[in-house]
C-alpha cells in the first residue's frame, strides 16, 4: 500500500521545486553595456543575481524528492521481488522515465544556475565594440520547471505502481487450520 504521507511530502517538495524554477525564469539576470565617462571604457552591468539561488533551491528540492521516493521503493533493485503483472511492468517503465526526466531537470536547473551566476569581467575601449554581456538564455529555467513537473508526476505514479506490485502483506505459507493437539 502506498504511503499517503510520503506522497504528500514528495508532492510538496516537487511543488516547491517547480515554484522556485518558475521564479528563477522570471528573475534571471540581464546585463547591459555601460560606458565609463572618465576612462572611456565599456563594461557590463548586471542586475540581481537571485535566479541563481532559486535555481539551486529548485535543484536541491527536486533531488531530495527523488531521494525520498527511491529510498521508499528501495531504488527498485533491493528488497523482495515484485509480483508479476501489469503493475510491475508499469513500475519498471515509470522508473526509467522518472530517472530520465529527473536527469534532464537537474541538468537544466544546474546549467541555468551556473550560467546565470557567470558575469563577464572584462572591459573594452570606448571606440571598440561593446563587450558581450551574456546571460542565461530565456527558457532554460522554464524547461527545468517543466521537467520538474514531469518528474513529480511520474515519480508519484511510479511509487503507486511499485506499491501495487509489491502488494500487501504476504499470505501465511503454513497450515491454514488450527492445531488441536495437546500441548506438552
């Protein structure tokens, strides 16, 4: 039987990770070239760097969520074997899809956070072309948020399928009748 408390905790962690990833997309840093009037240099000026923190937070919440699900299901490889049937086949398929979407989400969030934290440090002369004030591309954190959502949904379905395939308590394999022999 699937634990409702575990599913609620994982849902809340996934929801927080999704919210942080969306917030990171909304608050990603932008840079623009500014000229220095005294030395005739152009340099990059960046606004807030809060999106990096949001991206790392989403990364960590999603990782904790995945660790909880995999610990509860013993990462699908340890423990008693699952009962054969459609629930086991569905659990195997969802296990693979869950790890793929998790990996893509984590890569998007980590790459977006690293790229958002990077700020160009060099200057150029006023008469040279302006320095490249590169920032994270629009949509990197949004892709991470989408895959966080997919991972959250798929991991919940995986856990339910795994729990169905694991089944309830095993039937007693011994004698079904009550022994009426005299005790010695």
